[in-house]
C-alpha cells in the first residue's frame, strides 16, 4: 500500500533568471505507509481515523442515527445509539464535533481523542449498532485520552453496550490502547495499524 502526497514549494526568481515572477513547482512523492505516518502530525500517537469497515459514512445514515438513536450523555460527550440490521452483526461509528467546540485544530484534537478511546472499547462492545458520538465540550472538558476513556466508559455502561463476557478485560481509563479495530490483528506499531484496515 502506498500513500500519494502532493507537496508544493515556491522557487523565487534570481537576477539571472528569465522568469519575472515566482515559479511554483508542484511535486508528487509516493511514500510507503510507514514513511507517511512519520510525517503526519499525530500527536501522542493518536490514530486519526476509524477503520473503513466500521465507519458510519453515509450522510443519511448519520442523520438517521442522530435523530432516531437513543441518547446517552456524560460530560462533554453524547452517544446516539441505534440498532442496525447488518449481517454479520457489527457496529459502525462516527465522531462529530461542532463549531461550538472550538476552532478546527481544537475540534480535530477532540475527535482524535474520542476516536482513540473508542478504538480501545470497540472490541468489548455488543455488536449490531450504529453509534454517533457527538462532542459537546471543549478541550478544557476533554483534555486527555484518559478523560475521553473515562467519559466513554460511563456512556457505554449507561447504554448497556459493554459485553458482559469481556467485563474483566475492558480497558480502564488511563490504560494504553493496544487493541485494533479487527481483533485478530495487533494494533501496536505501524504494521499492526496497516493490518487492522485503518488507512489515512
């Protein structure tokens, strides 16, 4: 798998050049996933996306979950949960942060924290649901991954979504996220992330 990244740089004209204005040079670089991950600014190792198979992608599906799903709230997060009819049974997720949460940088940070916490709980949830996590707080209320884990665990407990068979292995707030989106694939390191189906 390769990642195609376009970089744009500006070359200024010098007195000996014929060009009378700045010449813009666009170059294409083909990078391996490992190299791409090394230049993408993912703070504190947070993986920025939900694996494709588990994303709630269609706008109509997102609206349906937000309007018809049962709400479970705690602090800066609200989960809307709606059963789906997928076969085999699986969950789909989306994380939403509106402009009230801050500027784009702050909103993206909030979504990354929430997605990373969600990745840790995903293998321990009952399946067959579409889940929309709506961020309604800011970075003061959700400053760290540990806080995101704590809030999501309370929400999933309220919603009775935690699988009772996994009660002894559900990660506690503050635990490192070691699980991938696919339970058969290790999540540690770049190789595990590729194998888990997570792609930038």
